[in-house]
């Protein structure tokens, strides 16, 4: 069994208010709890609540391996990390990782040290207390025992990565956000998502809005559905909701998306999917 729980489903910037209560306003962060280890995808503002749950849950204790994987490092995907309470516990270890051969040369430590330098935040990365390790790979895949991670680089300003995560029991989640397909659906992403138990995909815009946001690096919900259909996935969760799309708008999108691909949900904060 794997448990997926959404803590941040908003793209670009966090929002709050009565019009956003159903879906939530925190930026991107997803917990994936496999049989052996914990994976956190991106560290948007949603990671703050995730951290509190991690501390409160005895099953997610200090000794469990925990990886933080990043699609890319735009603000809405890293901004919550300084508020991730478990990282202040000297008894815990976290592995911050950017898998992908094109990313082998980036200075991963400096990305996170910079966002926590004193001009921006009172506590340094090292001063947080937990042991933080950095993992980069010269390949587009990485494996621990029978669990594996595979990535493909996709189109987004500055580049971003889709992830295919398989746990030790063979369950597969594909995480694909901040992707602009362009006129054609990205074939590499479809292949990465092939037969997945769950596809989590960017759906920031509608197809009608998309031409106005060419070059901004995102998908329409219709494109998310197209990837789900072409890849024959079992379930689709659409995420990275636009900050201007309120609950009413998103409920309507969900209705339309389900009419095309019945096993679709629009991701909501605190929503859990068991696969
Ligand atoms: Zn984003
Ligand atoms: Zn981005």
C-alpha cells in the first residue's frame, strides 16, 4: 500500500479566503508514503502542515528514510522549506535530491543555502539542526532495493522534471507539474506515465486560457486528461491550480474533466489517495 497526501495544490503563489476553502491555498507539496520510506515532492508552503503531521505521527518516526525530491526550484516549490519543523530536529536526517543527469552539475546545497541566507531568513540551512544530505545522480534513474525513481526533463522556463516513483511493492505514482506541452503532448511524459496507478499532473489553465499564457510553463486540464488517456493510467489527480481559480471554478473544471476521464480528481489540500 502507498499513501499519497496533498498538502499544497496551488501554483505560483499561495492564496487564502472563503473562495478557496474547498481546494486550499498552499503551494505545491505532496507526501508519498511507501512501505519502506517517505518521499516528499516539492516544498511549497504546504510543507509546513506536512511537517506538523510528520512530527505527530509515530509511524513516520525519526528513523524512517525521508527524501525531498524537487521538480525544479521556482519559489512556489521551495518556499515552505524554512518552515518545515522536522528539519529542526537534530535526530532526523533528510535527503534533498534532484535526480537527472542534466542536473548533476547544479549546486543543490547552494540553492537552499541561498534562500536561507540572513538577508532572507533568520536561520541558516545548517542552523536548522537536522542532518541534511544531498543526492544528485549522473543518470535519469535511481534505485533503492526494489524501489525506483525515473525522471524526464520537460518543457518549463529553466527546465523541470517529471518523476515516476515505484515502491517496493510495485505501485507507481507519476508526478508531473510545471509542464508546458506546447502544440503536441510530450511523448516522453506519456511513456513515463505508462500504466501508472496514479498520475498527478499540472492543470493550471483551461484550454481556452492557454494561448494567453504561452511560455509560462503550464498545462491545461484538458492536456492533463490527454496524458492520462494516452498513458492508460488508472487515476488522475490534477494539481497546480491557478491562484485566480476559486472553488466554484475548480468544481466546474472537475465536473468537465470527469466527463472525459472518469477517474479524475482535482487535488485538494489534505486529500489522501491510497493505491
Ligand atoms: Zn510551480
Ligand atoms: Zn515553475
